[in-house]
C-alpha cells in the first residue's frame, strides 16, 4: 500500500491556541479521501500544513513520500480553496496561463492543456470572458480547472461543489471519478455529506484537531443499522426481550426504534414479536447515513 499522505501526531498552535492536536491519518495513493468535521475542527489548518503554507508546531508528516514543504512535491499538487479570490480582471484563459507559468509549465504544454481542462470543467468557449463576469458557479469551475492544470498527483479540494447547482455537482463527481481512474489522489473537504457519500472511498472525522474515526466509508456505514418495528401492543416484557438483541433508541405505544450492528438480527427481532403474540405490522430497517454518523461522532466527542 503506497501512501500519498501520512501524518503522525501533527500539532499546530497559534499564540497558544491549539488548532490541530495529535492528528494522525493516512491517505492511500489513488483514492478519494474525505476529510470531515465541524467548523473550527482544524480542517483548514491541516490542509495548509500539508500544502506547506504554514508549518506544524510539532509532529511529523510526509506528502508523496517527502517532508512537508518540499518544492519537488509542491509542483505535483493541485489546490482549490474554499474562499478563493481570483484575479477577476483576467480572462479565464489568461488566468490559467498565469497559474501554469507559476507552476513552471512551458508554453507548449499550456497551449495543449488549457483547452483540455476548460472542456473538462465545462467552460470551453467562455475562456475569453473576464472572470469578474463569471457567475459564482463558473468561478468555482475555473478554480477547479487551475487545480488540475499541472496534471497533479494529489489534488486538495475544499468545498468544490458549494456554489454549484445539482447538475454542476454531478459533473464535479464525474471529474473526480475521472481523476481517480487516472491514479490521482483526491483529498476532499466538504460539508455536503451527500456528495462525500457518493464520491469518497475512505473518510476521516476530525473534531477539536484530532481524528476521532477513520476508515472505509462502506464499512463505517455498515456498522450500524436502525430498525423501526410497529407492533400490535408494545408491553414492557416485549420491549425488554427486544432489548436483549438490539439497543432500544426510543419507543411509543406501538412502535420501537432499535439499533443493531448486523442484518442477521432482523429475523430474530421479527420472531421475538411473533412469539410474544403482539402481532408484527411492519419491520423497517434503515442503514445509517453519513450525516447520522457525523452527528453521532461529533456529538459524542463534544460531550
């Protein structure tokens, strides 16, 4: 397993205020990695450290096998910040040429690459318009184009779909899948958890500067299953018996919401109700969503 990003006990403090504390994570090469957490959790500071824009107070980290701040590594990165301030007096084409020159790309390479990224983000034909005339969504697209201009091995995307409509979000998802197919590593920070759920291979939840949970997204979402039962009469004896097989979240006169770790429990719950003679009217399993998991982890960490 090749790691594109690795941090160990990374820490950053500003004038005594700790922004990132003991942060350890691993991002595999070629995967789409979601970095999730509430506002103030240390996500932006972490990204700035990885990009070499600020230095850690302590801890260790490598990016593409090199220490943070390596000039060789930085040439292989792409970055779309959340709060971008682009040169709005430039045209889209001028903007991309300028950023390509900052990356050290030769003019011949830029001549080939600029139309490619413009087509990829859906702005081909609008490149001669000034950025100040672009809509917010178009500005987000031109920002994404500059992040991909230099064929980066690792791309950091901070809220890449926040200004886009549903069609634009779908197009960005397709771009991310295209990059992954080419072996590019995507480090994605987004508050749109539905987008993360559709896009990411693995995720890390961070709160108060620490990773509180990480792993394969499918595995994390498979860990918990909520089940709502509607029965004829929910007496204390039946409720106690159901509680032996799953955790009772809440209940009413004829309904009970349970949480379990495996679908294998569902037939047992149904049989328990039938054996009680109460009558089973419905059994509705629901896998936990990424939003549910986010709220559970962050609330637990904050309490």
